[in-house]
C-alpha cells in the first residue's frame, strides 16, 4: 500500500505572475513518443505517469528543448521552443534530469549557484532561497562528495530553483528522498506553482501524483492515454489498462492510498 498527504509549508519567493503556456503539439520521437499533444498550464503541478518505457522522460526532455522531435513542436508563450536562443531557453525552463552528475567536488552553495549561469549574475538571494526551500542551508559549505544520495538530489533540485525559471521540469525528483524530504520538496514545488511557475514532474509513485498533482498525464507505449484531474486520469480502469493490475483508491481527497491486487 502506498500513501500520501498534502504539504502545507511554503518557501519564500517573489510572485512571477502567470507564465505562458507550454504546449506540445503532435510530438513524435522514434517509437518513444507517438503524436503526443498537451497544453501545460502555469501555476499548477502536472505529473507525467506511466510504466517503464512509456516515454515519460522522453516527453519531459522534449518539453525542455533537449530532444528534437521527428514530428511536431513545443511552444512556450506561443513561440516555437526550437527558435529561442539556448541561453534564453535556460532562463525560462529549469530542467532536472533523472540522474544528475556533478563533475567537480564543489560546495553545495557553489553547486546551487551554477543555476545562475543563464542570468550571468551571482543571484545571492535566489541561491539562499533555493537552499532554504530544499533544507540545505546548514549544509551550504559542505563538499558535494560528503552528501548522501538524497542530499545530493536536493542540491541538484536547488540548482534548478536558483535559476528562477518560468517552468520547472523534473524527472523523478523524489526517487532518492526519504518520506519526510519527499513531502518537504513537494511543499517547495507547490509553493513554486503558487508563485505562478509551471511545474511538471515525472512520477512513478501514483499516490504522490494523486495527492499532490493538479493534473496527470498518463503515457503508455509512447501514447497519451489519459489526461486530466488525478481522480480521472488515475482511475481504477486506467490503472488496470496501463499497469495491468487491479487497484482501488481508499481514503479522503488529498490523502488517498492505493490498494493493489
């Protein structure tokens, strides 16, 4: 049984207003994605779910402008993403891959400060806010090599926060975190959405998606098979169709638990 809850803490930050829509139009990439379209709304948390090999990471990287589709396009603020200069794109879209590498043994603060490179400034306030949002302030001067896997995952997420992007795209950002830090990071992501940022997460944990996302996109073998509020997109029928397991949701809204079998 998998359980989840609703975070209530928020991080400090300035209001961004409503960033522009992030649109995927008929995206096809090899046999990984097949004619996937979605209009992603700022100020909300959207979760991309699906079994292994469904195309989740491929879709996220395409939305970040890191994978060129064979067909279709991605637009932000009505402009084709492919036509935006790379530095400007990096300011607008913060992307956290599933496995983040750290090439040098920097301090946590210096690692997070790399998120300011697209802006060409130190952004000390943004760096401090990112450290606070990910509960790393007390570890700021520690070398990255001394961090646990979960601490390193939070430091890499803080680097994305420090960029102060319109859109925050993260591939399995909770996978290496313990229960407490999963919910603290979700609180920080919810706060980011509350400031008008768009947040798009790849999640394997269906209960976390059900309880924390505003919208869920379900992929299966490269196709978008469900898209809507979590209670609709992650219905028992969809779970049976896509994950091929009988399941039912229990508990109150925002605190659903998934019983399988």
